[in-house]
C-alpha cells in the first residue's frame, strides 16, 4: 500500500489505479488523444473520471521521439486554461501536470494540480527539482536519457534492467536529500529504449519494487505495441491491455493510459485473479 499527499487530497493505493492521459496538443503520436477545444477537454476529462481514473495527467507538449520542443511560455498558454477549467468543473479530481519546466509546474500546482510528472528527471530545467521540493507535492521520476529530440540515439545499455535501476536509485537518493518525499517511479518505456529493452524491463518490473515507491507503467499505444503487431496506434488498444496486464502482474501500481475503462477492467480482473 502507498499513500500520496496530493495537496491535502490523500491518494491511497491499495489496489492499482489509473492515470488518464489528457493531451492539450496538436501533435501527440496518437491522434485520438489530441484535445484542444475546451468543450472537448471537459468532455474527455469527465468520461475518464466516470470510467474510473484516479488521476488526470495534463500535458501541453508531445514528448514522442523527435518531437518539436515547445517553449515554457507556449506550454503555459496551452495547459493553464485547461487546468483552471478542470479544477472548477471537477474540484475533487487529482490533476497531474506533465512538464519538465519549473514555471509550468509552479503555475499548474498553484492553480489546483497536485502531482508533477517529469519525463526529464530534472535534467532539462535545473530549477524544476528545487521547485518540486518547495511545492511539497508528489513527483513522478521517470528514466530517460537525452531529450525527446535526441533520446533514441542513447538507447544503448550494458544491462538495461540494472542500468535503469541504478539510475533511478541514484536519482531517488538525490530527490530525498532535496526534501522530495512522495515519489512515483516510471521506468520510461519507450524513452531512450527500443522494443527489446521495453520487453526486458516489463519482464523484470518486479525488480524495481526494491525502490519502495509506487511503479507507474506508461505503455499505452506505444511503438512497442504497434510496431510489434505491425499496426498503427489507433489499433493498439488490445495490445496495450495485454502489456498493462503483464505490468500489473509484475507489480505496477499506476497505469498511465489513453483508454481508462479498459485499464480499470484489467485492474479488476488481475486483482480478482491474485486473490
């Protein structure tokens, strides 16, 4: 069991939970997740919450391999109106801000978001981790190398499981020293990793439970699913559910997904199976 203090809202994870992906972007790799009109954002958020999402993850820029880097100011313009409206409409919802910029994190948390999801582990903006410490909110620590623009050239490991584990373990110590205590681990499927790395990490996911943090699995409709099956992201829901099920069996506590209902069903079935 894990408990996260999300600015006074306690998120207790006794069984795994779902984080719904809400992309305020025109260019995310999966077209079905791109939402820009405010009415569509509200409708999508409402459906995810009704389907059982415990967290909504709001992102203003695509971080797929080779994506274009968006400035801090442009990201703020994208995400802030959405966060303000969602907090007004769904005051009890737990919102996560998917950003690597300190200013965006600060503005989002001040407007009602309560988790920071950072794909860079604080390496893109050196002000981010001090900001997280000062805001006293849960932080998602993800493993990657380089930036989304360069990461695939760094997909080289001696032993991917041990290399990723050591990098996360080292960073965890630094975060705790900085005063960041509520930490979620994300293996970073697809970030500076090819499919063989992702499958090896998925196979050995339970190894990361030694870090004594909730483990987030972000496999939804990613290239490991659709390239392995030779389909496109729009057809990758079934494959995503298969990999999510394996992640749950191997210790994942949070599934970050585009399709909440199916992930919630997977959790119910795996929970019943384990009992």
